[in-house]
C-alpha cells in the first residue's frame, strides 16, 4: 500500500483495519481505539502497533511518532 513510514498512529491503524490483514478481535479493538484517539501512545501500545505493522509487511511509524 505504501513504502513510506506512517506519519500517524491513526493512519497506520486505519490501514491495518481496512486492509485484508488477519487480525484477532483484541488487535481489532486496539486498532479501533488508535484510529479515534489522538492522545500519545504508551510504549507498550507503540510496541504492539509496530509488531502488527511488521507482521502485515507494512512500513513502520515515522521516527518520533511513538512518543
């Protein structure tokens, strides 16, 4: 879909939710929360999102977005 890092966690979450990626219910709920909540992610949330993006073969978040 894109070769460039995602500029926001919302953009990354929506890409995962709208794509044909295999997600658990828990992952879907997590991504839905990220899609609507603009508050900064915790380190644990950033790690989980990074893992989901990696598993889907998508680029990571842009540097600094995880803070």
